[in-house]
C-alpha cells in the first residue's frame, strides 16, 4: 500500500554548483525532501536510477532523503544542479499471519511442474 499519493517521487539534487566525482569516490547528495512519515514501519524502494553510479538511499535523523553516489565508471561523473538522480517509492509494512498446515489443498499442475503457471 502506498503511503503517499505524490510518490513515487523523482529525486532531484539540491546542490548549487556542479559536483565532480572521480572513480570510486563517493558523495552524499541532498535532495531537500523531508519525509513526513507518521508510521514507524515502512519500506523505501529505489525504483530507478538516472545516472551511471551506485546509489544508496540515506535517511538522516531529521528524516531528510539523501542519496549516496559511488562512481564506478572510469570517467569523472559530473552532477549538475537540479539533475535527476533516482526515483524512490514508499510502502507501508504489512504484517502477514502464517498458518501452519500439514496438508496443502489439491491444485491443477502440469506433470513435473511448479505452481499455477505450469512452468
């Protein structure tokens, strides 16, 4: 279940000047987005990355979304102000209640096949 209607959200960097990141260097880039979460249990999913680097979501103690960029390319990575970095989405944690069972219900499956798809 989505927590907010305006998510997924595209993360734009919140920098004033271009940043250069050399091979295997890393930079923590501010997005300027503060998460107004009322729930303590949630999932944050990195849906898409717009630049060629490793991106890791970092949430500060004031609930600001930052992205840790690690350049793994041989070329210098240049991040320009307000450039798209990634797309994130928030989901509420759902509790699942499992029931123990000795026998499973019979279902139609193909010969030597798994699940309902018949694969």
